[in-house]
């Protein structure tokens, strides 16, 4: 079996490397075709253009590696079955499950490798690529302006739409600019025509607009709307460089630029926010009920403490990264100490006072000012007159307003959506990686069931399985983001479906005596035709009674 295992793995090596290289090259060429014109048109050096496409490779490899596993299994085992090598193995007493064992172990290894690659290498490359694209977008943003489209002008909060754009001269016609960068006001600037050009130093973009109006609205003053007409209006957009300036370190990392452990941390924070919002809603309800029942209010209850501990995988990754990075230092968190004011000749907090740390609670005793005076016994028996109580109007119970309740509900809903969105990405990393195992099982079943499929089986079967898996992932992600299904159900459903179908097919294939009885796509078509004829014979003719 060791000799057989090595032989099977050698049969898989060549088609796997070929499929991985071919698929990666095709997808990379697609990226080059989409971005090459925009990158070259900005006058970027060839090193930067090459860096953009090099940073795009990890994302492409993460998608093509499971595809290459499936194509390698389909090609290798269809070739072995067509050459009757599978029949010879089974005639020697080797079962299908024994043949599957080394290939399945290879699939598990590829799944683990792909997960480490997707979890550790891909987020870093995506972060660098995102920062580089932002820096490139700041260089000559006017080159990417499109007519009749709302274009962003980075790094500002201006969005420009123009009916006509002359990139050579910088002339604009029928201009609308949306300014959403102000915290206190929002503006929409209209102009009949305009001119754009770089200022001195090639760091700012100047826009000169002609014959237009400015519509300004302040959220703090909703009843006021300001309308200003102008003949000439100059707008300066700062930090729009004509040369490439690298500031990628300022990039905000999204879910595609985060590892599994980082996203799990965001999920734990979102769940904590959701629990806090739920407790706030509960306290508002209890407070309103006690107010309506004329009961005394209850004191504030601290939120439930839930252990916030990272999974074992994340702790192991942290230890490995800490050992690899010898310059990393861990600062100890010191607990804060309370301060007690001790009076030493002088007023509290004055020149004669000192502050010393206290390790426990402080008890403060108050004494009445002045000496105690003991009254005579006769005077002690005299009771002061009791004033008649004044009638007070019935106070209206103060209940929680709608804004408080709605805010707590929105916080809980937003926290749940944020947790689900990051949970979908976490499960997607695992699902795409461990698709290699499902592809191995399905690939062996297809190859043994259709031994004479040849290259048609490799292409057709591969496309069918790819479509089921990746279309299922895309549809599941949309359903999970909307809250119709849980994240793990959405992301793992394609893997579960393919694995179950593969196991059922594996049982049926293992019961067959050989793999030489037909086995091409024509047999499948004939079987479909035969089934259709049987169904037509069983259908009663028109006018006949059952």
C-alpha cells in the first residue's frame, strides 16, 4: 500500500500543478485586462504596476487551489480507470476505500495549507493592495473621471458628476458636485461649466466653476435652507497628487484584510454590544413597570460578565508570532489604585493634605458640627406643633421616551448584523479551504463512474462542481447577510451537499465489480432517455380513466 500510495500521489502531482498554473494565469490575465489601461494611463512606474498584479496573486490562488485539486483528481483517476489500472487494483484485492485513503489524506493536507494561506497570507496582501490602490487613486484622479457618472475625488469627500468631460483640456460641462465632508452642513454645487487643473506644487486640484448655484443644508437647523448664486466659484481639493505618494499605512482594514482571530475579536465585541443593548432595554422596561405600579425604583445592576477568551487556535498563533518576532514586547497592565485623602494639618485638598493609595473600601464617618447640648427633662417633653400636610397635585409618572427604546433596539440590531457579517467571512475561510476534501471525494466518484469521460469529464464535471459550490457560497452569503439563515449554514451548505452526494456515490461505486462497463457521458444521456420513455409509458393517454 505504501508503494501504491506513492504512485497515486505522483499521478496527482503533474495535473495539479498544471491546473493551478493554468487557472491562476487565466484569472490573472483577466485582472490585467481590467486594470492595465487605468494603471498605465496614470503614468505609474512599471515596478508599481507589477506590484499591483503581484499582490492580486494571493487572492487568485486562494480561489484556484481547490479548483486545481478537483481537476487533478478527475484527470488522474479517469486516466487510471481508462487504462484499466483501477480494475487491476481491485482484482488484486484493493478496495475503493483503500485507493481513496492516500488521496483523501492529500486533500486534508491541501485544505490545511489553503486555510493557513487564506488566514495569514491573504489578509496581509489584501491590506497592502488596498493601500496601494488608494494611493494610486490619489494620483491624477481626473484621469478616471467618467461622464454621466458620480465620480469620487479622493481623498476628499467630494463626488463629481459632469455631462461632458474633456480629459485633455480639463473642461467640464453640466457639473454637479456633492460635498458630504462637512459635519455641520451638506452642500450640492451646480455649475454650467468649469475648468480643472493642478495648483502649484502639483499637490492640490483646483476647480473653477462658472454660472451656478449652491444649495446648503444644516442638520442642526432643519427649517433653514440656504441658496447662493454665483458667477465664478473656486474650489480647492487638497492632497490630490500628480505624483505617487505612498501612505498605505493609514489604510483602514476591513473584513477582507483581517485574519480569523481578528474577526473573532470583532464578533466578540459585537456580541458584547448586543448584550449591553438588550440589558438596557430590559432595565427600561422594568423601570417603566415599577413607575406605573408606584413601586420604588431599583438600583443599577452591573452587566453580566461573560468570559472573553480567544480560541485555542488564536492563542497558538499569538505564541508563534511572538516567538518569531523577538523585538515584540508585552507590557503588563497595572491595575488602577484608588486614592484616599488624609488630612495632616490643613483643609482637605489644601496645602496640608496628602494622598495615599488605598487597597480596600473607605468608610467615612460624619459628625455634627458644634458641641452637644443636653436639654432639661421638662423641655424634652414639649413636642413641636405638627403642621397640616399640604395637598400636592398627583404627579404624572415619567416613562422612558421612544428615543431611548429605539436607540437600544437599533444598537442590538446593528450589533447582530455586524457579528453575522464577520461570522460569514470566518466560515467562508474555512469552507473554501476544506472544499478540497469534498472535491476529492466527488472527483473520485465521477472518475470511477465515467472512466471513459476523458477531457470532457475533466472540463464538464469540474465546471458543474465549481458552479454548485461557488454559486452556493454566493447565494448563502447574501442570505446570511440578510438574516434568513445562520452564517455557518450558509457557508457550509455547499460542502455538506457535495460531501453527502460524494459519499453516496462512493458506496455505489465500491459495490460495482469493475470500471470497464461503459462509463462515458453517452451512457448518462441514454439512461436519461430510457427513463423518459418509461415515464411516458406509465402516463395514461388522453381520454383514458385511471
